[in-house]
C-alpha cells in the first residue's frame, strides 16, 4: 500500500514476487495495491497484466481492482483497453461507480477520443449513476482536445441543469474547446460568465482565451487580457506571451509582436520557437525584412530551434522588401 501511495510500481511488483517466492498467499488487497501503484506510475500494461494474473490465480477482482486497471489505462491514454476493462466488469457482474466512470472518461480524454467520451457520458447519464464534477471535467477536456466546442458547451448546460458544481478546471476546458474550435467570441463569453459566477480566473483560463483571440485576429482584446492578468498578479508564462504574439501577428501588428518578445525576455520567461516564429511571420506580413532577419539572428544566438516555417517567413520578408 505504501508503494501504491507513492506510485512505486517497480518496488510493488518486486514485493509481489518476493511474497510468492516464500509462499505467502497473495490476496485481493495485495494485488489491488500493486495495480494502483502501476496506475500511478503510468504502467498501464503491467496493471492489466496483474488483473489477468489474479484471474489465473483465482484471486477475486473487486471494484477497487477494476478501478485501478481503468485508471492505469487512463494514465496511458489507452481508452480501448479501458473499455475492455469495463466489459470485464460487466461479465463479472461488478457494477461501475463514480470512480470507474471518471477514470474511463479520462482515458477517452487522454486518448483524444472525444466522441467515445461523450457517448460514455450519455450512457452513464441514462443509468442510475450520478455523474460527478470530475467525470464532467474529463468529458469537457476530451471535447477540448478535438476542438468540439458544441459538445463542450452542451456538457456545461447539462452540468448546470443537474446542479453539479462547476469547477475552474471544467470552465478552462470549455474555453479551450472554443479556442481550439475557432469560436473565439464564445470563449470570451465564457470568461464573462465565469466572472459573473465569481469563478476566479487563472493563468490557464487566460491562456486559452488569448489563444482564442489569436484565432479571431483580435489582437486588441488579447493585449487587454494580458493587462488584466498583470493587474490580477497572475503569472504570465511562455504560453501566455506566445499566444499574445500570435494574436498580434494575425492582426498585422508586427511592432507590438516584437515588443512582446522584448517584454517576455525582460520578465525572464524563456523565449521559444512559437513566440519567435509568430513575430517573424508578423514582420514578413508587413515587409519588415530587417526586423525579421534580426529576430532570426537572435533565435540562433539564443539557441532556439529554427523551424522551416520560420526561415521561410524570414526569406519571404526579404523578398517582399526588395
């Protein structure tokens, strides 16, 4: 159990072998601890292997065993395997609980199988099981991975109608879904809704919203959100700056994009390929070839990885600048 708490799967498996070698009977509780250790260590295949070993050794698997196995699959994004465990549960007549549902939907999220996640939520909703906030959050996150904003907003409506507490994680996933789906206006609407519901916005919320602004070429709103973050003393990270630079680039504001690069450096935030590339693309769009080349040199000096699209943008800027 101590190994399970720390996710020390190798030690847990070693103890199982040692116990078997001295003829100590392995119980369901012992196996469950080992399965959970594998789940926490991201070792989904070994976790499933233990469940099979339990069956061959005629050790009874219970709800804790199966939940550990589904969680192990979720840690590896193995949604197909997770569904296989659900089928095993049905054949063994072990009923799902909220932990089972949450882990299975999380597996769909990690495996980028948003449609399967939504179908599973629908199946659970039609049963006597009550969905909890973790399950809904995982389902909304799965929608975000696929940019399926309609499904994400539909889940938000369902959460509200069932009076399940809406967490910041759920809202953030919904904002991300709208951003990934190109629905920047809806993402900003969610921000306003969060504020009206007194949900405290965090860096992840703002990052998704600024990314949505970039998709909508709304550089002014992106910079406004950046100022709000500073006023609220929230951390501006590499994702924040990169998204804001991209928003300026998409709006043709090359000088503001370059200015944000300078601000990023001054804030001791590591400059990355996305930030530089977006700024160079902004310069290229405005035929600012000298600035584009200067940024390319800076990238090389800072040992930031150069991508083909970055170099092509700099070359195009020179060509357009004569």
